[in-house]
C-alpha cells in the first residue's frame, strides 16, 4: 500500500516545489516583499509604484536585449486576458495559429470565434508533437506558444518564411520567458505572465512590442472596431509609457518580479538562466531514457522543453500514486496536466528551481517505485 511508503529524509529535495503552474518563489523574493511593505496599499499612479514598474520594464529590456524601438508593455489580467486583447487589437482580419496543446488552442479559439474576423487558419498536431510552420495566404498575424505548458513541447521563435510583408509574429512565452533563450527580434509581440520562470504571482501580463506591433495597435484603435476598455492595447501602451497600468496591479507581484529579474541579471542574464534550466531538464530526460519504467513523453529531442518536462510511466506503475506519495513528503505538484489524461508526471524545471533538487526528486521517484514493487 502506498500509504506505507516512506521516503528517507536524507534524499528529499531541499525545496519540494516543482509545479508547472505557479513556480517556486525564492525566499529572497519574499524578503524583498517584506522590505517593500511601505509600497503595498499605495496608489499605483504615484512615484514609488511607478518607479517599481519602471525598474521592471528596464530590467526586462536589459535581460532580453530588446532591439531598438521595442517597448515593454504590461497590463492586468494575465495571459488569458491578453489573448482577448490580441484578438481585438492585433488581428486585422485573419490569424494563423500553431496549436499543439491546451494553451495554444485557447488563443486560436479566441480569434477563430471573433465575429469581426475571418475564420482562423489553425495547424494542429497530437499532444507531444508540434506542427510545422507554413505561410498562410491573407494571414496578418502568426501565433504559437514558445513552450506548451500542458505537454512539455517547445517551438522555436523564428519568423516563418514566406509570410506576407507586414504580418506580425505573436508568441506566447508564458512558461518560457526568463528560462529559455530567445532572439526577441524574431517576434513582434512576445508576451507572458510572470508566475513561471519569473516566480511571481498571476494576474499580470507583460509583452515586448516591436515598432510594427505598436503601429498595428494604433491602426486598429483608429478604426471603427469596438474594443472593450479593459482589453484596449492602446490604453495599455499609453499607460505603460507612464510606468503604470490602466487598472490597479498586484504590487506584491511587481515586487517579486523585479527581484527575480535582478537575480537572473546578477547571475549572468538570460544565457545563464537558459543553461540552468537545460541542466535540470537534461537530468530528467536522461533519467527517463535510462529508466525501466519511464520514458520522455515528447519523442523528438529537439521538441523537448527545457522548463516543463513530461515523463510517461509504464502501465505497471501508477504515476498518480507516485505523485501522491511525493506530496505526502512535501514534494508537490508533479501531477500531469489534468486534461491530458496520461499516466505521467510533469516536472517543472523553471529558473528558480535548483538543479540539485531536480536530481533529488528523481532519486525519490526511483525510491517510491522500488517500494511499490
């Protein structure tokens, strides 16, 4: 019985948080929040908070080496809200999507259902794979996730060949930004929420807009299209340039985000973060390939995420029971994505997660399975 399984304390990770939803938050971020408590409960349109937003914006620009003319834009509501904002404010008439998991499919559904747009062109593939890029006649935005959080499949950020001049590349980087390498110039809109590699809370979206994307926002804002005020990207752009948001943001979120950006920069920047997550994810994939009961869910190595690892188990081993035992020992959130319905574990290897803890987790899994036999 799994309730009788005991994992020796000396092999447990120091920190047992491996969630693919919100990431482990470093203690130093909590300390930063305590130190900034005088900011909490104050106006987001006054200097202390605007200076904090300015620090986040300049820090991200530095971290990603943004090209000249690109701007860091932010707003409240999270990535889900941004999908609606992009539908209203970035698509002239037709969107083309790569949909290879839960989150990419949601943005594709948003543009496809919009009554003021043409039906979207949506290229799909089975979970664990991704479709190929292809130019689509008449498409004025091309959208896909850099990293599909639900399956652990990643896709390169590169402007597809043969697309119409003036078409925008819009990349969902929610679980990739801050942990995977990227050339920001390959995208016109690179957007994310900060609760993954940036180890902050949800309810906020941030994005890098190219000059072409900023022009598109102005163009559509000047048209006769109705846009809800809370989803209006022109409003978000105008407020971001003042280092503020249209609605009140979570100030705790901004404090933790600012601290995480500084931590990554102090350790060597995005290249350091990408090497750190690659080290952790490589451990998982090598372990799964050598295991007698596990294997990587994503078969093609070039498609395997470095920040979200998914591992299938043989039918003889109940992954849900393994996750249950781990949770009882303080090693949490290794369960698979709920809608995928596979006998697997999903292990985040975000930037804040210590590679030594990843190795300890793998040792614990082997220990649990051995005791289940």
